C-alpha cells in the first residue's frame, strides 16, 4: 500500500481529525472553505475521501439522514490508527525542519 | 433535478449512491440559500463529476469490453424477428431522412460554389407598384461600371422570347439551343464557372465568340478539339468557339449550354430579328450581376444607386427603375416575388416542409425503436438479473444495452446508405434536381454523420436501457413490473400525432395538385398545337403561313399570339383617362381569330372584327380589368394608338395557376407575334404533327419544326406539385407503416401487462365486449386528445403551404375527417384484433400459473 499522502489528502485528514465525530463530506467542505478561504466541490472531497479510505487512513460509518438530503443517510469518516500515524509523522518532520532552520534574510 | 437524481441512482453503485446523492443535495441546499440558479448549475456539474469518479473507484471491472459486442450480437440474433423489425424500421426512416437532408442541403448550396460568392449580387429592378423584376435595362451594367469603377458588372441576355438555332458551320444541321446566353466579356470573373479550355479573361473578349459547355462541345464536335471551330447562330451570324466551360453545376441557378459574347449586340439582334433598342432604359431584358470590392457593402451601393437612377434614367419612368441588390446565394430560394426569365428557383417553404417531413419520419423511427425495445425488455429480465447476480455491475449492463442500440443504429445506417444510393436517381428525377451521392461526403459531413449516429444511439438506447436497469435493480426475479404509463402514453401520442399529420398533409397536397391540373383554365387548351415563330420567316409572312396551315385537313383555326396562354404574360404600361399614373397591365397581342381559337366567352361588347378597320388599334379586356374603368369601359381612351376598348372577355387563367387572375388587355400588334396557335382535330397526333411539319419545312427549310401541344406544356408547369405530392405520399405512407408497427408493439405489451387482470375479470363474469371496452377506452381517449392538439397545428402548417398558391383549395373539415378516419380505422382495426384475441383467451390459460 502506498503510504505517501498529498497536500489535499493531508488537509482532509487534518479536517477529519478536528471535526470528528461529525466529519462528513459537506461539513468537511464547509470547514475547508472557512480555513482556506477557497471553496471545494463536493465530488472533489468525495474523491479524496474514497482514496484515503482505500489507503486505509480513514474508516467510514453510516449516519442518520436529514430532510435536506432527501432522507439519504450521511457517511461519517474517522481517522484510523494508520491515518493518525501518517499525519503525525508529517507533523514531526516539519517541526524538525522548522527547528533547524533559521529565519532567512530577505534582501 | 429529479431526473438527474434518477440517472445517478441508476448509474452509481448502490454502496455509495446514498452518500453521494445525499451530499450533493445538501450542498445544493446550502448554495440555494444564496442563489438558486447557480446552485442548480453547481448541482448539475457536480453530478457529472460524481458519475465519473464514482465509476473510477467502485468498478474495478471495465465498463465496456469486447464481450459486449458478443453478447449484443447473441441477443440480436436470438431475437432476430425483433431485430429485423428494428433495423428495417430505422433504416427506412434514416434513408428518408438522409434523402430529404440531401435535398435540403442541395437547395441551400445553390450558387455557393462561385469564388467569393458573398460579394456577388444580382441587380433587381423594383417598379413602383412593388413588382420586382430580375431583368434590368440594357445600360444598367455598363453605366454602373462607369460610375463606380471599383464595381465589376456583367450582363446576361437570353434571346428574347425565342429559342435560337445553332449549327456547325460545315454542316447545315440546325438544332434549337434554348440554354444559350449572351454575356459580357468579364462574365467569368463574376460568375466563376470553371473553364476547361481557354483563359477566363480572354474567351469572350472578342465579339462573336462562343464558349461551349463540355456536353454541347461533345454533341457538336465529338472528341475533336472545338476551339477555333465555327458555328452558325440563326443561320446568319458566325460564332467562333474560343473555349469550353464545365457543364452547368446542378446547384447553379443558371443552367447553361453555351455562353456567347455580347460584344456586338446589333448583329445579335439582327440575327434574331429583334428590332428593339438596346440603348434606352425602357426595355428590361438582361440580368445584371455585380461583384463588389471588399469594403463596399451592398447597402452602400444600393443607396448610391438611388442617385444613379436619378442621373441616368429619364424622368418618365425613373420611378420604375429602383435598383436593389440581391445576394447571389439568395437567388434560388428567395426569388418568389421576383419575375424572372431563366432562373432556376424554388420556394423556401418547400425545402422547409421537406426538412420537417424528414425530422418527423426520423422521430417516428426512433420512438419506434424505443417503444419496441422497452416493450421487449421484460423478456430479458431473467437473463439480466442472472448476469447481475453473477457480479455484473449496473454500468456494465447499461453499456451492453447501449452497445446493442449502437449495433442496430450502425447496421441501419449502412443499410439506409445503400437504400439512398439505390433510390437517389429516382428521387432526383421526381423532384427535378441533380444530386450526386458523393456530393455531400466530405470530411465535415462525415463528422456530422458520426455525431448524429452517436446522438441517435444515445437517444434510442438510453430510455430502454435505464428502464430495464430500473427493473433489474428492483430485483424482481421474473415478476413483471408495469411500465411508467405516462412515458408510454406520450410516446404513443406522438406516433398518433405524426401519423395523422402526415396523412392529412398527404390529402391536402394531393387535392391541391389535382385542383391545379384539373382546374378549368377558362380557355381551350386541348388539341392546341403551338408553333414558335418569333424571328422566323413565318413572323414576316403570317398570312401565308396561316393560310397554308389552314389548308391542312386537321387544322380548324389558327391564331397568332404573343405569349403562351396559361404561363406568363408581359406587363405593358398604359395611361388610362382619369388615372394620374401609368398602369402596368398584363397585355397580350393577338390577331382576329384569337377568341374563336381559344373558345373564350365574350361577356360584353364584341370580338375583334376584320371588317372594321379601326379594330387593329382596339383592345379587348378581361373582367378583372374592369376595375380600371369605373366610368364604363366603352368611353375609355388608351394612350396606345388612341385605342378604345370594344369588348370584355370572361376571366381566364392567362397566367400560371401559381398566380392570381389579374387585369388583362388584349390588343393587336405586328411586332409581338411570337407563337402561332393551331387548333387541330383528329385523334392521330403523330399524323397531324407530321402533316403540319411538312408544311412548315416547305416554307422554312433552315429551321427545325419545334411545335408542342399547349396542354402538355401547361401540365409541365405543375410537375413539381405532382412530384412533391408523390414524394410526400410515399414517405408518409412508409412512416405511417413504421409508426403502426411501433403502436402495435406497444398495444401488445399493454395487453400483456393486463393479461392476468383480463383472466380474472373473465372468471368473475366479464363479457368479451366489456373487456374490449376496458382495454380500448384509454387508447381511444388518447386518440381524441391527440386530435384536439393536432388539428390546429396541422391546419396552420398546411395552411402556410397552401398560401403559396393564390388559387388553392380551401381547408375543409372533410380532409381532416379523412385523415382521422384513415388513421383511426387502420390503428383501430389492428388494436381491436389484438384486444379481441386477448379477450377471447381461455382464462384458465392465464391464471393457471398461480
């Protein structure tokens, strides 16, 4: 299994972590927009979510339906152990890099 | 939106279906709070993207594989009866549609083959009464060239009311060549017909040069090189062949055999015995074409031409010389209102009707396929369900069904092309065009063709496939689900609608045609032999010829006249006492025997009388012309030779029936004797013809005898109506047959759906009649509903067609009733047969299964 993750994938994993246990496509898209100041289409979120599930970083469970969804049930996502490990590792690598770097002199 | 959700539901994998649709809907809901429209657009876009990725992730299997072809072939072969019906219906429909599309594009392509054709215009001469002529005065072209040096102008002259003769200079074999045109030297720069021999700017530079078409050159000189050879024109003028031009393209409004130089007009006139002046602005006889330089628009030139008229045309008739510009490509289709001499034209309504017919026929064929395919889908639910159970995805089943549709479409297309190829010659002959099968097979059209095929496949395949899928997804092993009856009814309604409309159209066109050909023209046209005599010995020596002919035992009377009765008549300006302006009135010039020869009733006054000397200046008028003489025609004085009016004739159709009866003056003049009409008796026409021909040859040895019977000529005028009615009839019948096959399939399915119900009803004591009533009721209601919508529309469309003809049949309820009865009886009897069979079935047969 491919362990590496892309930028958007990392973002979505982080969003899932913060929104848990209410993380599903629409709430993720809304949160994404709030933080990034940039909207994202529903299918784009879906694509990333499915990819992460197939990589084993996310797990999904069926939720309740609401009237605006035409009664169709939501699918909630949560991080798996591997998923957590992967973003944690990214975070650690970054912190190391930041710690070693000096502030560049802008000329 | 509901539709999209449905589609998504059908296509997406059930595991992810709810999540995706739910999320999309919620996103829509959020966005809709701001702007509904944008939210809708987002929804549609996102739905499509969802389909795409949904497939990527949830179907590891391929959607389309070559297996599909195998399965489809197997299915089509197993149900070969159905396949034959599908393919034959569709290929017929397609063939008709392709033929009509050929026709449409052919007509639209007229004159577009000329280089830079958008900058070429024809000068149209508008008279003050709104009458437009395609012909202009002689000086128009040269004066335009002088006043606007950047504009190139050319004239085309067709020997005035006379079919000239040609012959090789070394052989005295004269023949008539009607498609010979005299043109200015720069002709080929403006109308760029391709020269096969000779230089564009050289060939017509010298006077008395002639360019032959390929076929005429072949006819005259065989395989010898014609360039440099000489021809006799009218046995007095020598013309030298300087070039060969391609045969006239089928989509040219000008159908020619030869072009000769207008360099020496006087000698041409002399040769044809024409004594008019070609210098004044009075006589309009030539078509003038101009090529505008880039940067000069037609509007600009039109404005300038107003001043031009003021400058050059004498004041007396300047108001009748308003020059307009007509784009070259418009001449063929948009000249209904313009009076022309040699222009090939067609009414645009005609080709629109052809296109409409094509679209109707194709729709019928497509709907038929949809009906038949969905009707038979219940038979294959078992197979599809098993496939599904064995692990096929919805997408795979969907694409397999689309593959089937595609195979039907492709094979129908190939068959229809063969059909078109085979029938094109007959089609061409019927509607009097020359369309080549390969004319329209360029890359662009092929692209369109493929696009259309894909589109038809999609339209045809989509509904049956998604409908079948819906049934599969309901997981109904063997259980029968009723079809969505609304869709079914709409489809049936359309079939009925189109069938009634086509039959109605057929009846109207047929009636109009027989009306035109059988209408009493108001004058005798049977057994009248017309001899063209303009510019011949006979026109100089009329009395001698008349006497000779009258000596024949077959000839009863003869009359000289200026025009062919029943086709067209020249307009002549008159100044009438009490009217301030000059009036253009249709005028024929005849001799003393005219009224007797054509057996026209004199309703008031008297006929011309050879014993009264002043009658040679007198006029007869028709009833319609009475409107000019409110104070009584007896006292009226005319400006022509101080003539007076001596009698009134009953109205007769002196013009073609496409035009209304207008006021007519009939006078006497020597200069206008163009035809000699012979009233013949007897039944052996070839004997009569030979007898008269022998008399002609005695007097005029150099000129072939070229007479024709008036009624034949007049019937030819209505040939296009006749052929139109044949084509519409054939195509309509074919498409009605296709429609009925489809309806029958639907009814069969409809009855099958209710088989069990019928059985139970019968067990409970319903009679055959009651069951019959039960089944047919809904179809009958639908039929009535269709009629309610159809009637106004059919009347409107056919009304517009009929409006093309000033003399036309009126709408009668009877016609619609016929259409209604024919369709009703045809469909009714078929349905009744099916229904009664169902109703008669022993109920045990039906319900024994349970």
